[in-house]
C-alpha cells in the first residue's frame, strides 16, 4: 500500500481559490448589472413610490 504525497499548502490554496470563485460568482449575480438596468429599476421604483403616495389620504 502506497500513499500519495500531498502538499498541504497547495491544497489550502486551491480550497481558498474555490471559495473565492464561489463568492465572486454570487457577487456577479447580485451586483453585476449594467448602468441601464440599474437606471430602469430605479425609474420603476420611483414610479411605484409616486403612484403609492398619490393614493395616500391627506393628513
């Protein structure tokens, strides 16, 4: 029975790279929008807020 020699430093670095890649992918999904997409979302939210405020009763 022979054992494979494993460089622990290399294993740790590979694990860290994989974790960083997963984090980067999640960030790309969450924050990776174009300027036009962000502006469109902001405009839609502003319109919805304006429409909702228009239905409020006077205080």
